[in-house]
């Protein structure tokens, strides 16, 4: 399997658990040079405005969508064998 590098990505990207600080600017530059159009970023409800402003600073020209980090789950959905819908 070929290893993908950030600058080769396209489509959408989800970022979870990022402080959006200057020390990661080398990563943001690679993302900006990619064909990623939309970036989904987890954020605390109380810091959405500040996080959006930071994201706009680092990801110019990309669509930024913030989502509440409390909505993230790492559990697989349960499958009800009797439910066919």
C-alpha cells in the first residue's frame, strides 16, 4: 500500500484534538498545498469563535467546518439484527 503524504490528500479532512497553534504550521502548510477543500475540526462549544478564527488564519481558501468535540464517539454502532431499516 502506498503511503500518502499530507500534500497529496484531496476531498475532506477531519482534525480531532488540535490546538491550532503556530508550532504545527509546518503541517498546515502541507494541508494547504493539498487538494483538500473542506476541513472539519473538533472544537469545544465555548471556544468555537476563537477556534474558527485560528482555523481561518492557518487554512486560507479552505472551507472550515467546526463540530462539537463531545459528539465524537469511538464505539461501533450496535447492529440490531431484527431491524432491517
